C-alpha cells in the first residue's frame, strides 16, 4: 500500500457511527470523570472498493511541506489508467504550510497554479511542519466547522524516527484536539487523562493488535476492559511494563488512567 | 514462535540453527527474549564491551516499535542500537555524560533527543544546531526533533534517560 506523507485531512463530513455521535463528548459521569468516545469510522470505505483514508469526505486538505511531494508523486499511482495531471488536479490540497525546505519547486508551482493556498512559515524554526498545520486548522481556517473537529494525519509514522516523535509530540501538545496519526500499519491517538475513554473497535478495518503507551510520564494506575491482557490499576512505565502486543477481544475497549496514554491499534490490510 | 513460518523454521533448523521456543512466556516481547539470551550467553569478560544491533526494529506496527524501545529502557546497562532504513536509536542513560562521535559519511545530519517515558528537567548539549542548555524537555512541550549535527562530536548530559536518534544516509 502506498504511503502518503503528512497530508492532513480535517474532519470527515459524516461518519457511520454507533449511537451517539462518536465525536461529541458525552456528559456522562463515570467515576467523577467525563466520558470520551472514539471510533475509527474514517477508515471505513464510503463506496465499495474505495481506498482508505476517505480523502473525498474531508472538509479541508493540507500538506505539511514535503507531504506535497508525496501527494504529487504517489496519488497518480492509485489511478494508473488515468492521466497523472488529471488525478493531481482532482486531489489537490487546499493549503500547503510549513517552512518550505522540503517541497520541490515544481510541486509548489503546480499546486499554486491550481489555487492551493501556500503559507510559508520558514521564519519559524521552533515548531514542526505538522504543528504549523494544526495551528492553521485551529486558528486560521475560515469556513471550517470546528465544533466536532477531527484531524487525520496520513503518512505520520515510519521514516525518520525524530520526525515520527515530533508528530507524536504534536498530538500531546494539542491534547484537547482529536488528532489521529495514520500509517499503513497502525493508527495512534491520545487518550487524555482527564477522561474515561470508550473506544469502539471497527473490526472490519482495525485490530486485533493494540497497545497503550505511557509516552511522556509513567502511569501509577491504568485500568482497561475489552483487551486480552487488561490492566487493573496497573502501573506502566518505560523500563517496566508497557502494554504492547495486546489484543482487542471485544468491540468496545474502555481505558482510564492517571496519565495521558497513546492508544495504538493495527490497521487491517485491504 | 507464533510468527515464523514452518518452512523457514525447518530450513534454518536443518542448517544447525538453534531453535529456542519460549511460547509459554507471554509477558515479554521476542526482542526482550533475545536480549536475555545474549546476556546469559555472553561470557562475563565480554559483557561490558557488548553491543547489540537490532535491524528492522522500527516501522511496521507502532506497538511493536514501542515494545522495542521499551527493551532499551529495560536493559539500560547494555549497548543496544535499534536500526531502520532511515534512522538509528540508542539510549543515553542519565547516569553518564555522553560523547557521540558522528560518522559523517554514513549518518546525520538530522538528529533528535527524545525524553520518552519521563520528562527531563535539565538537559545540556554541544555540537548541535539547536543546543540545549539546562533545558527542560517533555512530551506535550519541547522535545528535540529535526535537530542538526554541526560537528563530528556531540555531547549530552541529562537528568533523565534520553533516546538519541540520528538519520542514516542513503547509499
């Protein structure tokens, strides 16, 4: 499966979800903590045989700098019978943002000529290109319905390890936003410690391999249901126990922890 | 032995490869089991100079990758290097001051220092484009990624275990 690098899709227009809407925070008191629902409905094809992710249903498409090179080079490979330029025009990003040190000149000019907004932030060397894109979505994107925002980041993992960690750090920094990092093999999102979490497993497209990672600080107590090896007020830390190579056993997994955890689950091959 | 294909196992066994089946132990990863084996197998005299290279350690399933990183922390007294096509990673234990000699023909310039598992109140470096100077690092705040090696020697000192990562040059 081809890898698309750092293309950010902001909010699918509709989800097929179990009730209620998976993106609405449910004000249900459970152990004095609000409940947060999660569902990877964006992985479900909306038309038969459609490849994931569902690019056509996002409100906004952004490329983080060199991600535009990957979009330009690899999108036509999904449609080998069609003219490459036609495919590129059909799947052009709305915005390209970053410090512009990776995007090729001809790619930049191609998308600029199609009306893509180019936001050059080369003066800002303190944040990653992904960080700049998330800030753009949060602050600048006009006409965007931000009430139920979910940001999908394609091509976020693999490649240079420091890049990958930088991307993981972005979801930790924007812990109040729903941001999902995607690769060919896995998806990751943050489970903030301020919520009890219910994760609705889309078994046709994800699982069964999963993990819970105390990426930034040790956890003195985490509790889960729905996993082969559930945690029960269990301590987790690097250098000790980290929940990896776990297995989803039920269609709903619950997680509660005293620290922010990364949830990761495998994505099934097409 | 839940991943190896039967014909692969039979082939290597026929060449004399030792097969150690630890399927009863579901509490540790396969890499962890291998490191334990090496540690138990290596003569005491060689242990201090032991260096374990793990190829194919990154990419693929993210939980696998994190499990491999955790092995570095579990065996922090051992030199273990995780390798992929793009990067290498190893642990810089907080108990030591570190000097990293950069092999510029094969690695760099992109690098990073990652405080996985615990925040750092104070880290200091030399030899990087953006050096740290008693700088705090943590997930959710500053971590040193997309940094650049500027010389042939990088020094690192920190109050916490850090992961050092550097890019590997394409052939």
